[in-house]
C-alpha cells in the first residue's frame, strides 16, 4: 500500500467520523436543547476526554509507537510480541487504578473544571453521576490507543480510523432511542448519553481487539500482581514512561492554551464562545482529513526507518509528507480566507442563528484559516522528532509558542475581538511548524529533495486563481438571503467548490506538475 493510498483511507474514514459527529451534535441540540443538564453532561464528558488526550491518543501514543516500531525493526517479532504483552499488562493495571480514583474523586474533578455548576445543585449532582458512569471510558480508550498503535505499525490503518464512528453512532442511538425510554420511566433523559459514551468505548475496543486477534497480536493481560510488577520493570516499558513525561507536558500545554482562550472569549461579546466553537468545528475537517491522516500513516513508518538507520528513506518520507501538506493545505487555507461566509451560511444558518452570527463565525474561521498550513504541517513535522524518540524538542517549542500565542492575543484581541483569538492560534501554529522544520534541517535529518521552488510556484499560482473564483462566488451571491432555500444554497456551494477544485488541479497540470508521480512517491 502506497503512503498516499494509506493516507486516503484514513482521511475518508476520518471524514465519516467528523460527519457522524456533526449529526450527533445537531441531534443532541434538537432533543435536549441548551440547559443546566446539558451543561452537566458536557462537563462530565469533557473530563474523560481530557484524560484521554493526556494518557491515550496523546502522550501514550507518541511514546509507544516509536518504541514499538524500533523494537520490531531491531529485535524482531518475538521481542515485539513480548513488548505488547508487557505494555498491555502495565497499562491495564494503571487504568484500573485511575478509574477507581476517578469514580471516587468525581465531585472534586467536576468542581475543578466547572465550579459554577454549584449554583444549581441538581446540575452539579448530575455532572458527578455522569462523570462516574463515563470514567471507565478512559480505560477503554487507552486500550484502544494501544491497539491502534500496533495496527498502524503493521500498516492496518482502516480499523483504527473507522472505530471513532462507533462512538458517534452509539451517542446518536442514545439520543434517539435511549433518552425517550428513560423519560418514560421518570429518569432524566440526559443520562442516556452517558450510557451511549460507555457503549461507544466498549464497541471501539471490541472492534480493534478483533483486528489484533486476526493478526495474532492480541495482548495477554495478566491479572497477577507479580506479572504486573515484572511488566513495569521491563526496559521497554520504562522507556515508554520516560518518553511519556515530556509528552504529557506537551499535551497539557495544548489543553492549557484552549482553556485560556475559552476564558478570554467568555469576557468578550455574548456569543463569542459559540462563534469560536462553530468555526473550530469546521476547522476540524481539513486538519483531521489532511494532518491527522498523514501523521497516523507517517509516524510508524518514520520510526521504522530511523530504527533501521535508513536516513534516505526517512528524509524522503518527510519530504513527501510536506509536499502533500503544501499541495492540499494551501488551497484549503485560501478557500477559508476567501469563501468562509458561504461555508458558514450553508452549514449553520438555520433556526435561531442570525445573519450577524454568520459574519462573526466567518471571520473566526478566516482567522483559523490563516494558520491552516501550520496546523497541518505540525502533524507531519512532529512525528519526525517522535520517530527518533525525541519528544522533548517539540514540547519545548510548544511551550514557547504558547507564550507567543498569548502575546499575540494581547495585541489582536482588543482590535479583532474573538477573531483575534482564532488568528493568534493560526499564527502560533505557523511559528510552531517553521520552528520544527528549522530544527530538522539544522540536524541534517531532513534534506529537501530538488524541485521545491518550482513546486511552490505551481501551487501558489493555482491557489491564487482558485481564490479569485471563490472570492467572486462569495461576493456575487447573497448567501444569507438564501436561507429559505437551503437545498439551492447547498447545491450552489457544492458547484462552486467543485469548480474551484477543478480549476486548481487544471492549473497545476498546465503548469507541468506531475500529480500522479507525486502521489505514488
């Protein structure tokens, strides 16, 4: 399987996850509305998600995958299987303890994250109950992260990319069927969503466990205390723990930045938090479809090349990844800068969302779009460090960029309000990506292949012409006034986007870019 085909598979399945996630959010808004109990659920759901980002797909994956790939390349299959068994046993014991502490400490966790819920005791109590129900979700998702790391290392990308859809499906079912059943029995219907979250975690783990079993890689988790102690003392597990420490700091920095921006937005005009939320939801599509897909595919392959001492292959994969970022992220960024208002109007301009809201979301989306190239490039550049088991350098850069972002907030927010927050994040991402790139170049681990100057000119020319078309389409049609004709507006949007994509790739072809050759590299 070529890197492009693998990345395309992950990208399409990630798109399915994002689409079902959007359907989930729209259904929840319709069924439950916005009230104290939905606030309680969102707080309760955010707690396991925060731990998940810290200990599962965040710090754990960044530390586990490079060690796993290096062990497989240097020591062979038998040693790799022993590593999987040891890590699974150690992780299972750690997760059991974490879940017990989380269930017991749920009141404290809810208070730390949202002490304002105490103004409504029923809401606070509901958040505590749902936190206790959903805390085991952390355990399921951490084991899912382990399974995904193994499957991705064995180049089985489809199952890990597809399983997030199961969570959304379970939550949709909980809102559609579970909530009315609880309501009939006199139980708060929002509790059904907590059950949907836990069911989604179980199904995701079951799907990946079956995939591991078919490959003969199913971990043997020992419940004996002696085996657990032995697992914790293995060299590889200790190495993963050592790598996780700086990775935890890096993920924590990202979460801290999000919390700071949310606090700032809460002091701006009413609706600022919501405007940023909707803009961020739209940004998840290009960042996930491009950045996450490339990062998932490249990380184990880069780690394998470094472990094998194949510097040429390592550099060539980084070069291919960066060219794909430029090829696809640059036109997406241009589209967000020139076509944000039609996108927002078509997707969100329904119900109680006003014309003014469309404009405010659009400027926030354009602010994010200014840094889209950096946001996507980080997903390719950071694995270049993780492959060498160097997590400290990206973390140090992230800490400095956090400071830079807040300084940008001081300069931009007074002038641009909530759009300044989005623009600060975008500009900070560009600084982060350039710094990571400079570090790889300075080390000599990445040597750009010939042809970058011509390639850059081809992409820039095609993107500019595409931007002119989209800017015309944005200004020529009264998108907000087409509210009563949703299908016509959606059709017009699809037509303009298709025409823009066709123009972009046609100009690249006329300019001499051999797209098929690039994709097959």
